[in-house]
């Protein structure tokens, strides 16, 4: 039986506390904060020999290795882990160069409501 299966009880669910999954850490070692809407994707680089990745790290890496970017919040939901834990694990993967993060667009760079209304009206006029 793998260690990952020891962490789950059929009726009770996960029996290991989230802080244990993150090795007692509450903050990412990565310098930048990971926004909930930031997207993460695997870089495709091999895992470095010195990297000590847990089963949860490998699950997370597998989740973002499908060739598409996923928001941090979606990754946490898919893995059934708290967002804080996922941020810590993502920080570890960033430090090893295994994932890249793309921050969400700043609000100032998104189109204004007036511009969107003009586009809608223009499309309706067609």
C-alpha cells in the first residue's frame, strides 16, 4: 500500500492535517504571492535530483502538467486541498523551476464597461 493511501480513510476522508501536508509551513518560500486567479502550468523540466517532493507535490505537478494553465483556486479544488496548502506546495515547485506562474491581468488593463457596451451595440447593429 502506498503512503498516499494511508492518509485517507474511506468514511472520514483525509486523516492528515493540512499543515502536515505543507510540512508545518503557512507561507510559500517563493518571493511572490500567488493570487487565487493566477494561472499555473508545468514547465516540462525534469524534477531535479535534490528535490524532495512529497506525494502531494507530485499530485499537484500532475494536475498542472496537462498542457494547459489552471488558476490556483481551481487546482486547490481539484486536489481537495486548502488554498493555503496549495500555495505552499506551488512555492516549492516554483523554487525547483517545475512550474511557471502567470499573474492575472491588472484591473486597469481590462476593458471598461462603456467599451463593452459599445461593442455589444455594434454587434447588435450588424
